[in-house]
């Protein structure tokens, strides 16, 4: 289970870039319901892009819980890029938390995922009915200018699609546009087989 612990502030969102992308006219009251609506479309587009390719655009804090490690040597975290590992707990069935020193662990960041390694030996065993909880920060940066240009463009294209077809309730125009999916394709995690992780 992946939990988003923080929300991106409105000031960090590319609202002005989105307005320029839409070629919205000037000369009207800048503080309006229109701006609030644009914020929702940008947030929806960011969520869709992140969900499609498991990449976090703007830096946020997450916690992730798992009941087992897929491999003993390392574990691939569900989103990337992970910027820092904050804590690692083992939580037993009664809720007792055992804090493990993050100094014993390291992360290896790749295009499609971030692997969690223990410095020496394998990952700590997770007993029956227990979970491991990893807290970390992930994202390309705290400013929109740090997001890769193709992911930023895909987000604006998708937000525009949501804006232009905001009254559409059928699947005719509801699917993700080809221009967006083509930009996201290289960021999508690779699956090598049933249950495999890249």
C-alpha cells in the first residue's frame, strides 16, 4: 500500500504554463473560478501521468507498506525517482514498531524504479502477519522546471484534453490521447513476466 503523505502546493503547479498552453485571453480578472478550475485539471493530469508511468513529478513524501520482499537481495519501490530514504520500520501484528537504522540501507535510482538494498546481507525478514513500512521522498524536484520536458508536455496535453472535453461522459473522447501515451511510453515500468520487477 502506497500512501501519499503530502500534497503539492498550488504555487508549485504549472498554472501559468497551462494558461499559455490553452491560449487563454488576458484582460479579465485573474483571480476567478476559471483559475480554480484549471488547478483541478492540472492536478488530475498529474495524478493520471504519475499513475500511468509510476513516476512522481513534483517532490512529495510517501510511506509504503509491504508484507513480503519479492527478493531477498533488494526490493524495488513502487514509484520513482526516490530522492531520499527517511525511515524503515518493521510492524508486527499487534502494531509494535521496530525502527531500523537507515544507515544500514541504500537506494539505487534507475529510470524505471528505485531499488532498496541493505549494506551487508539481505533485507530484514518480515514475520507472518507483520509488515515493513518504508518512508521516503520521491519526485523530480520541488519546481515544475525540474520535471523532464516530455513528462511536463504530456501533463499539459492531458490537462488540455480534460479541459476541452470536460462535459464528455462517454468513452469517445475519454481515453488518454495518443500524443500523451507516446510521450509516456519510455517511462512506463517494464514487466518481464508474471510478478517480475524490472
